[in-house]
C-alpha cells in the first residue's frame, strides 16, 4: 500500500484560498475593520498561542474542548492554539488595559483553529473579525454592538441581513424560580434544544406552561415580544424581558432597516454568555450558516468581573453571501515598455501585469495571463 500523500491534500477542515478569493477576503477584512475603527474601536493583536491557564480562564473555559494543545518546548508548559479570539480580548482588557478608561472599545482580526468542525461549519481554521465593548452594563451597549456589527456587514454588501436575538439566561432564571436543578435541569435543556414540547411539559412540572409558551414565542421581533409580554414571568426572568424590550426599542432607532427576530430559549453556542446575545444571518442565503454572533459576557476574575458585550464575524461564511465581484481591470504591459507608463496606469486604478518576454500576439497573451486588456497604442484595449 502506498501511503504517500498527494501534495495538494490537506487535513479535513483546512482549505487553500486561491485567487481571487484570497484577495477578496483581505478586502472584506479591511472594510470591516474600517467600519469598526470609524466607531472608535481600537485594534489589538493577540498572539496565536497562549498558556492554557490564561487561554481557558473566564469566558475561555467554554472553548477548552475545541482547542489544540501542545507542550511549549521553551517553557515546558502546556499551551493552546486559540480557538476563539474573544477570550483573548477579555484577557487584554482585564490585564494590559485594566487601567484604561471605560467604556473600552477594542477590535481584532485573525485566524483561529479548532479541533473539530461542525456539521454546518466543517471548517476548522476560521477567519474572525470582531469588536468588544467593555465596561458599560446598560442596554445602550447591547444596541451599539448589534448596530455596529450590522453596519459593518451592510457596508461590504451582505444582502438581506437579519439578526436573531436570544436570552441564554432566561431559562435558567425560570428554572431557578421553580426549583428545577441538577439532572432535571439538564434534561429540560435537552428537551428545549430539541424543541420537544411534550418532553418539556413532562420535565418542567409547574413551569411547563411558561416554558411551553416560550417554545412557540420564537419569530419576528414584534410578535415574539408581544408573546413574551403576555407571560407571567418570575422576577429575574421578567427583568430579562424588560432589557430585551429596551434593546429592541434602541435598535428601531439605531438600525431601522435591520430585520430582527427573537428566539427566547436558544442557548447552543452561548453557554458563557450572561445576557442578551445575537446571531447574524443573510436571509437569502441561509445554507451558508451564521455570519457572526455575539452577546453579553464578563471580563476578569470571579470576584469583580466587568460587564462586556461584543461580536465575532466569520469571514468564510460572509464571503459565501456576497455577490460575485466584477473582475478587476488588468492590463498586460508589453515587454520592454517604459516603466513610467505602467506607473501612470496604476495611479488611475489599473492593475498592470508586465510581460517578461516578447510575444507575437499580445491580445492572446493577455487572455492567457488572465488580463482583461492589452496595451495598444499607449491605451488599454479590451481583449474579449
């Protein structure tokens, strides 16, 4: 048996990004970061690997099972390759920028690596662009995070953008109020995740009515909020509802064109979140999956954690929603052409490709090299 690998074979979940997609991704990242910078989010660049103790502290604990780990030959301590950048930003905010004025606005862009992919996201290396708003606890911060993310996605041309809001702490608040804990609480979570109304009623007991109503409350923001307002919720769950209503009011003013839905019981992927959370989709391209997600969490140690909210956008799924880009204007410069001519063309927006050898048919050579134009008589001519 020949075990030699084909030189193009890559591990599962890994992909080469070829022209023009690699250039398009770079442009998308730059445009997203430009929007974040315009809103006052300062860029930071955390390292690719960190010690396990810091990488898995706080919010990072949720990513432990997804993290590649290895022994650092320099320190002889275990290190991990980041599986998500948000915990790294939280570490920076709590330590290196612990004395910086609040609210603290930070942005980032980079690649992350995960042990396994998901059914809807088989990629294990993922490009992330995101922002974190650290310090403010009020609903205005939630509104800003959602509105800024929506503006960034709209600016790069994502069509028919929508955001789904959820309250991952709502069900735990109801469960606590009705004394549902331990294995029973775990069974309830499974039943809710599977949208199994019968199992929810069986496990929830006296809370079955409220939780059953939450199952059917998911949908467009107006109708979902109306359904939530009809429920007689325990005090802590009621406070979550009040905050959600305030965020919706804020979004109506900050992003009136954004389509908003609510799923009050969704929790998967939001395990470390502590309040209103959200997921972005392109409604005309649902098979591509999530464009990004974010929400409330805490920064720092358990004694005096800071409130924070933010979001992470995924460049791989974003690229699949964008309309096909028009080919860039590329002109072939004949061999031996005065370099000044090429410089003038680049200054007015042309991409130039310099021939390195003479050719008999410059139009045919331009087509062979993927150029849209050849230079004839000192001007670009389309080659068809």
